[in-house]
C-alpha cells in the first residue's frame, strides 16, 4: 500500500488536544540520554514515595487474589470509604451509590462532558486551566467558553466574568480550586458567591478538587456544599496528588444521581474497572495514618516559599504567591523573549524543564508554569541556571 492509499483518520482528531507536559518530558529525557543534566519542573507529580502502608495494602490484596475484574462503578468497600471522606471534607450528604471510581481523574473530566453536552452546547472552563478541559470540550463538539483567571486577582475569576459568560446554552461549568497551573485558590466567600450565581443557572458543574488537601492559606470550601449545588455538581477527587500515587491511576467522584448510569456506561465501554487491589490500597490511604500526606503538604509549602522568593529575584520575572497545589506561575513579560521561546531555551540551553503558560490557555501567554514538586537542591540549582540564562540575554 502506498502512502497515498493509507486510510484516513477521523476529522474529530483535529479537535483533540494534548498535554504539553508529556512532550516536554520526552524531550528532556532525550537530552538526558545525550548526557545532559536536566532539572525536571514540568510534571505535576509529587516526588515522594507512596506511603508504605498503602503499598503494603496493595501487596496484601494481590496475595489474597484481588486481581480479577471488579464492579465497574467501584468496589463497595472503597465507595463507602470515599463517600465518608467526601461527606466529611466537603460538608455534603454523599451516598456510596453516588461515588464512582475511575482510572484517575481524567475519565471523569472527559466522560462528564460527553454525558451532558451536545454539539452547540457551551462549557465554561478556566483559562489558564488544565489543558484536558478544553481538549475534551472541543472533541465533544461543544463550544468552549474561557473564563479568565487574571494575575491581578491572584488567579481567581471575577464573579462578573462568570455571570457574563453564563447563557441559556451553558450546559456545564468547570471549576478548579486549588488550581493547575497557577496555584490560585478560591476563598470560601468567592466559592459561596459563585455557588449562588450557578444555582440560578441551568448548568451542571464539575468541581475539580484534586488539590483540596494542598491548600496553604485559608480553608477549603467546595461549591457543592452550598444550597442547590450538591444535586448538580460532580465533585472530583483522587489519590494521585495527596498520597503521591500518580502511577496508581485511581480517582473518585461524588456524582449526581442522573449522571451515575451514564458515567458507568462510559467506564464499561472504555476501562471496565479500576483494579481491585488498587482500590483496596485506596481504602488504606483514606482510612490510614495521614501524617505523611500532612508532611508532604508542609514540605510543598516550604518549597513554594523558596521558589517564589527566588523567582522574584530573577531579572524580568515576577511571581504572585500561589495559595495551593504545587505550581508557581511567574510572569515573564519583561523578559526580552516570548514565554514560549523562553521555556524552550531554558530546557535546551540551561537544562531546566518547565512549561510555557500558553500550554494552559491564552491568558497565560506571558507566564511559565513551574512545578516545585522537586527537591530543595534541585530547585535551587534550577533558579541558579535560570538566573545565569536571563542575565546573559
């Protein structure tokens, strides 16, 4: 078969985006194979090991034979524990029947959009924001409506901007706090104001709360805890960030009753189920000692302070203090090269792998995203390399 005879691909692939972090990681690994020393600040992944008791629980489950298919919606044991956790931490009434388990958080993002949106419907999502939001919206045929998160508001949205974007065509609103990529977080009052506005709309809400345990100032508040919101909000959480379990691929969500069956059918058609031994490890994570997650959070806060102070000393760079997650989002508009080019050259010439803010939306075009989920030594080395590079421009 000649190249001209190769079967074509679906046109919808043109609407499907990607996640730049993995492309940058691939290039960084290629440079490392060439003998270069690279500081990795591109991935949103805790650099800690999964707590030992969680791994022990998984190993015990494997030895006990929990290696076969399980219920698509999730093991009853894990759904019960996750429901209790969500009810306690969010102040909502969650039945285990409302909790679904997925292979990480991403399936909930994708399948919720597919379950509620038809072509022509509108989805409001944060900009800058996790790139899978816009990718999934566009692939579904819905219309993405960007909600700007501006630096002058500490990367929280303006309520007037949300109100202006709500329309009769709005089918879904995606919220994320604490926030990737900026580290911004809504205050309880901002959350309450948003909830009051959304309760008057006819939109579903997907509240991405996977960084809820990584909030360094103030109290966490879920939009679902406010009147009229629990029955229309998918509350999304997972084990990856809090327990350093990114590779385990286990997310969970409290799902409004009308969406339970549609999401289960999507899981049946795609992933079948999350391995039982992983879910039993999740039981150990949520019910076991919380000292290691607390220590990780304390360490991330210390690294945050170090990184933000260092960034604000770099020529042409300014950085607001993030309130949560493990990301800094410095503004580099005063640097004499564009942020995209700066990110590329920092990797190629300085050996610092990070992301251009444009990978997360138009509003972040003058920024970089830095993950400070790395050691103090590596963070200091990265700041030194960045300083040398910028001073030589």
